[in-house]
């Protein structure tokens, strides 16, 4: 891995919470195991975690002993990259004016910090929240900057997240928010 380029990953607090040692919350033991393995591999491989003030605050809400230890280890190795992320007011206005329904609206507004951090780094988000991924993917037509953001779920075995890390955390088209899954399904059906 040493010859591969290091990527800065925006890791959602959901991953830290799930990898935690506490046996509470909505995460299954399998999700905990996968998230912990993913974070361990981020530590071992050359990648970094992108860290904004907003993400730091979100992690604090969900911190566990193991997430604090992992974060301290990342910082000790120089793998915690502080990023200055600005609020994208134009995008926030588009989100605020969209007719999403109250719950979806609140979820998108909460997770917009991931998108803004991704725009300020290597455009790669790691999150357990597939609903958020789909919500942001639906905005790709209105916000072109979303299309090339890579989104990886470390608990989804079909995404092969550890293998993806080991191979350089590349922005493969199937992982991009702009990748149109429904069109690709139609193409496969025709073959």
C-alpha cells in the first residue's frame, strides 16, 4: 500500500458509534465487527480521517471508549487531517426549499456537514446511512458537485470496503452519488 496515494476519508460518527464497545444502540454485533475492522484498516493503511469542527462535534455526541482510542491513535500517527469546511449556503438553500418531508429534511440537513467536508477534501464519505446516501444522490441533478462524491458503507459486504481501502480507496463509478443505479439496472436487464 505504501506506493498508493493516501486519501482523506470523511468518516461519519455512525461508524464510530457502531464500532464502539458499548452493547447498546441500533447496531448489530455484525455491524460493530465490520465497522471496527474498517477503522482498524484505516489505521493500518495509509489513509487519513478528515476532521472539521462540525464532524468533531458530531463524533463527541456518539463517542465511545474505543472511538476515542482510535482517534487518539490516528492523531498520534499524523493521520487526522484538520480541514476547514465552509457552509455551502447555495446548496443549503436548495435543500431547505426542496419538498422532502419533515423527517427526510431534518436528516439531510444534519448530514450536510459530511458533504461540505467531502467537498473540502478528497470527496469520499464513509457512513452507515444508506438513506442519507440516497437522499443526497437524488440531489445530483440540482447540485453537480454531488455527482463525484464517493460514498462507502463499511458494513455492506457487497461493497467490499476493506478491499476498497487496500486498493487505494478509489472513486469507483458504482460508489459515486451520481451513479444512476436505476439506469444501470435497465441496461443489465437488456443484456
